[in-house]
C-alpha cells in the first residue's frame, strides 16, 4: 500500500531564538513566513519511524495549531503572540513572527493529512524526496530534520516530530538575520522541545 505525504513548510521562531536576532526587516515588504512550499510524495516501501514513548494529547493542537505553545513559552522564545492560525493541504498551521524582528518567523504544521505519523516522513525518504534527512530525538520523542530543498545555510530548517504514532508535527524556522541564522535546526529543536513540554503538561 502506498503512503502519501503532504510536506508543508513550517517556520517557527523562539524568544531566545528570535530575540537573538537584531535589526533587519522583510525584504521588499515580503513575508517569508507566509509562503508555504508544499510537495507530495508517495512510497510503496513504507518506512518505519521509531515509536513514540507515550502519545501526547493532540485534540487542542488539531483544533488550533496555535495552542502548541503557551504564551509564556512564546515570550521566552522571542515570538510575538498570538500566533496566526491557518490551514494548508497538510493540516492546521500556526505562524509566529519575531517579537523584536519580524523578518524572522516560524510555523507549526499539524500533519493531519497523513495517518502514519513520522513513519510517513520516513516513507518519503525511501523515495528520495528530501535534500537532507537527519533523524534526531527531541525531548525524548523521535524526530527528523528533513526538507525537499536544503536551505539551512540560508537560515531555514524543518524538524518533524512524532507526537503520536499516527500524527507528526512540523516545526520550521525562517531566520533571515541574527546569530541563530547559522544554525536554524537548533532553533527548530528548541521550539519543538517547548511544544512537547506544553503538550505533556496537558496530559
């Protein structure tokens, strides 16, 4: 059975992540965080991701992706609350801009379109859909850094996290300025960690 994966670009910014960035503005009035690149891939091989240690509560997250973080976490991470909720082909999303630098931004994408969680991300890797694919453990939960194009040197990174064995969440950073631009995956990790801790608190 083939498994289809909708890949939504998610970019998320944290206070230590975003406030570490100084100066700058959106070039030519553009809003990089508002552009969502989507790709679709299928795999007949059925890649298997590691199982989650304990399913996290997801009802509120699926209803509104902006509930992924508490207001205090947004402030600590350098995000300007509240987030802006929307929906794309993958599922519910939320966008934040930097509190002190709106040219840095972030998304959380709740991938309800896929039914096998992080394993759908792994399955797409079987079909060589990604320019990079780096498994990682984030706060005890399985994840992977992966995108169809490798823009990490330009301040963009997406981390996919399995919050249940049936649901993956994408956390993407777009950092145009500041020291954290050199390591956007580290920033994505910090935001994903905050999300997992917030979901744990609701269990």
